[in-house]
C-alpha cells in the first residue's frame, strides 16, 4: 500500500514531538516526602509574629504535612533570618543556623531563642502532625525587630549522576518567627563602606558595596548610586528600593557588572542609602587594578547558552526533529502541481486533459493545448471547463429508409 | 517547676489569618545539557519542582536557592591500573579548591601480604609520604583524600595509583532569571503567578557537603499572589575554567526553600 507523503510527514512529526518530550523530561523524585508547613495559629502576615517584652516565653505550634508521594523524614530546626547579599530576608541553613548580626554570632537573630524538638518528624504521605515550640525572649534583649525561623527539611536529595554536571535538590519549608520588642531606638541608621571591584570566574566584574543597616526595625531602604570614571562620566548607575533588611545586618551588596567593563582607573562612587526621607549621602573614590579588570568585554564573555551541536541527546533530537519536519513539509510543497488554467499550486492529483473537446469553451486552454499538446488542470477548473463546454450540435438525422411498400 | 509567663503575641489574635500550607513537591534531578568543556559556561533550566501555597490567605512567599559545591565524588576515585588491588578504589571527598586535582600514590617499600602496613608517598595537588595501615583508609594531606590498601595483599615499589578529583569554584553557579520558567499547575494563572527574580546573582556555594550560607532568592509571590501550585524551573548559569576541569561527572545538591516571612 502506498502511504501518502503528507500522512508520512504528519506521523513523523508526531513521533518526533513525542521523542522530544520524552527525552526532555527530567528525572523526577519517585516516592519522596515533601514537608508542607503552616503556622498553627493566626497571624496578620501569615508567619509567626509576636509583640513581646524581654523575658517573655512564647509557645506556638507548627503544622507539618507530608505532601510528597512517599514517606518523609523531616529535620526540624530553628535558625536566624539574615539579610542576603542581594538584599531581602533569607533563612540560615542547618549547617550554620545562627549567623545573624554584625559579628556573625547570632546576637541579634531570634534563631537562638527558639526551641523545637530535635527529633526528626517521620510522616506517611498526606499524614499531618503538630510540632510545639517555644520562643524564649532574653531578659536583656534589645528593643526592635528580631527575626528567626523554623525550618522543616527533607535532607535527601534527588540525584541523577549521568552527565558532566548534575544537580540534585532537597526541599525545605520555612516559617519566619518575628519578635517585636517595643520601643526601638534607632529607626534610620545606615552606613555605606568603600566599594571595590572584584572579578568572578574570569568572566565578569562585581561591584561590591559594603552596607550596614544599623536600625532596630525591619525596613526596605532605598539606594541610589552612580559610579563615574576619571572623566566624570557616569559608567554605572542604580536607583531603586532594596528588599527587606534585617536589623543590625551588614552585607557586602554585590552588583554584577554584566553590561560594562571598568578598565583600570580611579572611579568615584556617590550614593544615597537609607529608609525613605532619611537617606544619607556617601562618597568614595576607589581604584580598579589591572587584575580587577582582567575579564572579557561584555559582548565577549562566551556563550551563556551552549550551542545546539554541543547539547545532549534531547536537544539534538529536538533540533533534528524540527529540521526533519521542516524538510518533509518542504518536500510536500515541492510535490504540489500547478494548474495550467488558474495557475495555482495544488496538492493531490491534477487531471491531464486528453480530449480538446473538454476545454473547447476556454480559449486560453485550447490555445495552450494546441501549442503544447498537453494540459493539466486542477479538479475544480476541470469541472468548470466541462460545465462551460458548448453543447454538442444535435446529431444529423439519418435518412430512414422507408420500408418498402408492399 | 514554675511555669514561665507565656504571652501570646498581639499578632496572634483577632486580626490574624491562617496562613496556607507552603511546600515544594516533585523535585526533579537534572543533568545539565552536555556541553564541551571548552565552552566554560552553560545556561539552562534545572530541577523543575512544584511550588505551592494551598488554602492560602494571600500573604505571599519567596523561593530561594542554596547549593553545595560541585564536586567529583570520591567513590571509585583511585585507578590501580596494573598495580595490586586496593581494598576499594574509594577516596574520602576531596575538599580542596582545585577544580581539576590530580594525585599519584607510589608504594615506596615492598610490603608482603602478611605485613600490616604499606609505605607510600604521594604527589600532585598535595605532596607527602606516610605509612598506611591495610584495610584502614589512610588520610593523605589535609584535603580529604584517602587510600585504602587491602589486608593480606602484597605490594611492590612499582605499584602506582592515580586519582582525578576536583571541585568547581564556589562561584560557579548563578541565577539566570531570564531563563526561569514558571507555569500554572493548579489555581489561578495570570497575575496570580509568582514571578522570577534574582537577575544574575551568584549563588555562592558551601563546601561539597554543606549549602550556601546565604541562599539567593529566585522566585517570589507578593501578597495576594502565588496561591495554588506552580511548576518552577529555575534558570541557572554554570561557569567553569575550561583549562582546569576534568571530563568527569561533577555533582552538587541544591536546596530549594519556600518561605513565609518579612
């Protein structure tokens, strides 16, 4: 049986798309537990939030549900909330749960105030349990906001080690615990240190800006800064509101210079940093050395997306599939034939005219047929020509021999 | 024992709301697309997972990424070649900073089968010598490497063992916000969808066995958004030194965190 080409192309496209999908699907964790967490009580912002005096002991509860499709063994631990180098509150890992504060020893974080059971929670899929915890606010704790957190973590990574670079993943769910101790003293204190430039992976420069947020309360400060070159020309500019800072946190704000290269020279930094209407101005000049400028120009930092030919089987198949489908479509288009009357290309069989009488109603086709001794029409034109053919002249009556009279 | 004063927070009373349950489920392991070592960098979506706030109260959430250092695992690190067999070919996990470290261990004195020790020297990423006890992993240097000679096995001075190990730089991974893909699994789409963030922030790794000290935010759902379940595939850029990387599998574990907080 002859299989029409256009059907073959359609089947090939379906099979190839199926192959693309199947090869592109990542390896999923089968039978993994996933900790779903929510506070056991109501709070204005969802997470645990307490207004408390020094010396207070607070009790709370956390509801943990295994939302995975397998049994889960979850580690429960308390940790500090801290300010990310990119700003915003993030939560310390169990490797080093108490890191907040200028000295990195947790003196301002609330993580150390939180007591949770140290025994891992083991749950079947969809099983739920309530974990009680205590927040003990030290008697000498300072006024202001203190951020801690309770984490539930599945420490077992999904891992598929079948390639040059493989990334497994573990899951953690965190509920912040914020304690507001009344009467904060400093609500605006900030400081900006002298910036410097560093390189990363020999690929790009980073502008590192030491920031101190000295206030006692959580806030989202504003920052505007401009870096000018020796000719006073602005080369880097930023203007925006940062994400939340934890009180008394110091970070080195990292600003990637993805679109500019600062050559070796002396640059000046002018910035305003602080909460709204309390921004403070800071001015520094700093050098960029030759080694700090030893990165390619922005347009020459290599492919951020590997070329298709270097990709693995899934992408090769995907790209190959697209080309194959395009090629088959091209073949289909080539197989179209042109109708000699309407001059349009049509799929399927066209009709070869063998009888000039079929087209005698069309002067153009008749002339072409006489000239080329062949003519090809699409079905619709052929039908039209047949319909328009003038009626055959009535047959000449034949003489009927009269019967011989008897 | 006297019970200490327990004061419920002002926030835990009438004005409060029950928060939704936050979770990250169905995380996938990812082998990054095969790329020539000479390329030195690669951007791809990795480790799709379902991020959810169910039965939510529209208080928002954020998702962060922390990562361990990409490393060649110590399992089967040693290659005996034609030399006498080891108890096993495993090493302790290399914790040095070299992305493509090489070690050579030479037996420096013959050791009969009945002898319980083997005298060795080593060179490459670290240099030293010592006496290993058979069937006990012998620690070479200070970068985690060990070698385990077999009890009852004889060794001669021509026995040589090599290992190729290494760790990518702690700055190897960065967020590629433009490559992050977020799609709706259940709930409402449109403006309810969480949004990708993080720009090209570096996710500074911890050691081969510990996560970043400060996770990096790469997805966020503001107040009134992010209620439902969403498939999030974070975009990342991995960078390595083409002249200092073995063509061997480097692996790492990432940690996804979904958090409710300020």
